[in-house]
């Protein structure tokens, strides 16, 4: 579903509201022992290019932020479990300091949803008297919260409540539950009493069953309010100290991963620097999620986070989880200015850490005068959402000439350009005399100075305006070879929607595009005849890419064969609530007008990237 909109001007919390909430919850939690586990669901079948390496070497920011918020609010017995590190973890076996957990928080993307269902189902095997309060969160819960209730059609296998917002919503919920829990009882018992008393309706960003009857409607309290000043969020260092160490066991170890070993397992640190993007592409959920706003941290706060993480746990490389770093010039300039003049351990920050982030080509080009300062700040790589050089798919200010000039400037400055492309219906593998073909564009980008490449198939993504339209137009596959699609296949690596009668060709095209870039010939060419000073980065990416291409090739070949063999049936509508949804929020939501994107013209509704 696409998220509803708030009344314009009411998108954000008041300044200082979150810190005040945190202090109240800390006070209420004093002396209480509430073991809580935050689990990041992960389906290993998605560990393919372009995330083959980072999937296990970068602890994701979302679950860390949730665990950080709980601990920072006084719930000191909190552990963060990443399923890519702990694939056999079972909530039913989890204990912290010998106590069974009281809260289980499952964070999941759509592509990892099936693992999230398994976690909820395992927790529901615990007797009702000892079962933890089960909360759903993450993108899957935000856009399709109903899927966490009545899993598999069984009302006894269900989350208790789904948080469709950020940490502020969760801590508001915790505050209410602590007033009901007192010193005895459990958080789940407190939730049931609070729900019965109607005490949850004033917390925007929740979905829960109105009662425990089989046909109970789902209550929704509306869309969240966002914390505008990201400096108010707790320090990310906390989350890194709560990580469960990697192991194959089903229970928790006595202690979390020691601070001195964190950088061995997550050498790349993900940091939230800003949220939001000025573009309103109908295949992207980012603008709606951020309610068409832009939020960012101050440069001083960013420096402090990097300094603490470098000095205390040894992380040297950072990835900014920005939607579009150069979206707001003053915000970007403030961060770059602070980082450029900062010191860590008596040395310039750029000597101690390196970082990369995402941006659009349009905004990077517009702010190209800041690139020299960005290099001094330690910026070493910029992932650019180009999608399609010819602007046939979407027009975001990209062009062939602009790409050439920008990539040349980035390489000259010492910043690796990392283009991200989308393969879509109607785009051929190769085109004679033009750049429309996929291989043509990959070859052009390599020669223009790209230090890596990302190619995904355009895929329907929940939370976007065009998601339902893809189903209504009969583009989305329901079964392939008489087998239903798995949610993990909506990852951009599998063609799951197309108007073509031969979608297997599109799957093969993506594989060939990767193979045309990541191969021994290009490795040797870069080694023998480097074209710029960043050739060592290109060599490293070639090695990682060729390694990741092996499992990607096997997976793509299997899926292409199934698409070729068929038969393929198509779905006409996405999954929806199995029970009625009732808005119990006392504040009605109001539509906010937005500027529509440039329309897609080649005769089909755009698919969307998952």
C-alpha cells in the first residue's frame, strides 16, 4: 500500500519532544528487568550481486537503531540479532541473563518476510503465559502490516502489534506499556490491558488487532510523526555494543559481541546522515515515507559519531544511508565543512576514516563545486542513481554528456563514481548506433570511469504509487512453473513482472550486463592500462564482483530456465488485509498535493524496484 499523508506542516514532532520522551521512559524503567531481542530477518537467498559482500559485512542501520532506542530509553537488557550472522536463532530459546525475553521485535524488508514469519511462528510456540510481546517493524511492516497477523491463516500465529514508523513511535508505545506493567506482570500483559482500555489510539504509527477473536478487525492509528532534527536520535555506538556475535546456535550467548571485535564482523559502518529526496518517482517509496520532507544531522553530530565509532570499536569505513546526500545544499555543505576540519586521534578525519553515500546525478552535478571539499572530508565513493542514461525510463536530470563530465570530475577529485542502473521492459540487450541497449550503457559507464556497476531488474516495490497498477495491468507473475513466487524474489535480481512474452530474456540480460563488466579481461585491462588514479579501487571491485557473480549466475540461470519453461500465470491484484482495517486515530489524515514525475512513455505502466 502507499502510505497516507498528514496535514501539511504536521509531519514532524516538536523540537525536544523525543529527548523528553526518552527521559520519561528511562525514569519509568528504573529498576525493571525487561529482556528484549531485536531480530533482523534475513533470507540468505537474496545474498547476490550487488549486495553479496555487504550483506554480511555491514550491520544494517534499521535494527541497530531500534535496539539503540530501547537501550537508550532504559531497557538495558537488549540484544540485537542479525540473521545473516545467526541463521538458526529461535526466539523460543532466547534468554538474557537467564531470563526469557519479554519483547521480541522483528525487523524485516519485504524480501526477507518469509524469515520474519518463521521467527513470529517460533515465538508463538511459547505458552501464552510466558510468550513475549511480539512487535513487527521495518519496511515490510510499514507497507503491508497485515501480513504479520494470522500468518498462514492461523490466528494463533501472529504479531501483537506492528510499528509502522520509526523509533519515536516505538518508544511512545513503550512509555504507555510501562504505565500498565508496573513492577509485576509482563509487557505482553501490559499491551493487552492497554489495548482494552483504548490507550494506544493516540500513538500514530501502530497497527494491532482490536481483540483476540478470530475475525477481529485490524486497528490502525494513522501515519507516524517524524523526528525532524536527527541530532535528537541516540548515538549509534550503543547499537554496535548490543550485537549478538555470529554463531550457528539457536540461543543467545551470555554476552554480546565484544567492542574490540565488532569491526572484524562489520568493517563497514552504516550511518544515517539524512533522509528524503526531492524527486517523486512513482517507482520509489522514499518520498511518501518521509512525507515529502528532508531531514538531516548536523556536521558536528556526524563528526562525533564517526570519531566515537573509530576510536571505540575500530570501524574505518562508513556508508551513509542517505536517500540523496546532495538533496539540500546547505545541509550537505554543513556536514562536509565540519568533517573537513575535524580531527580524530590528532589526525585529520580523512586520514582516519573513509566514507561513501548515495546521491542523484542531477544534484551531484548541481553541487559539483562541493566535490573537492567532499574529498577532503573523507568521501571516497558516491553511488549514483542513474537508472537509464537515455532518460527513457525516468527523467531525473541525467544525460550522456553530464555523466561523462561528472565521472571525469569525480575520478579527478578522487571519488569513485558507482552508478546504479535499472533494466526495464523494452530495453534491448544491445542497440546499434545508440546507447539505449543495456550492454551499450554498461560499456559506456565503464569507459567513462565507473568504478563499479549495479544492474537490477525493475521490480514492483510495496509502498509506491505504481505498485497496485502493475498488478492491475497484469504485469506481475503469480506462479512460474506452477510454483508461486517467493517474496525474496522481489529483490531486483529476479524478473518477476514484465509485459514481455519472453521474460527469461530480461533475466539473461541482467546477468550478461554484470558479466560484461565483472570479468578477467576488464580486470587485466584495468591492471595493465589504468585510466585514472582510482584504478586500485576498480581492481578491488572487480575481484569482489567476479566472486559475487558466481552465485548470482547460478541463481539467474535457474530462474531464467524456469521463466523459459513456464507456464507463467499473472496476478491481478496484490495481497491485502485478511481482516477489515479500522482507523482509530483521533486525528484524520489529509492528502498533501505533490508534483507528479515525468511520465513514462513506452506504452506500459512502470515496474518498480524492490
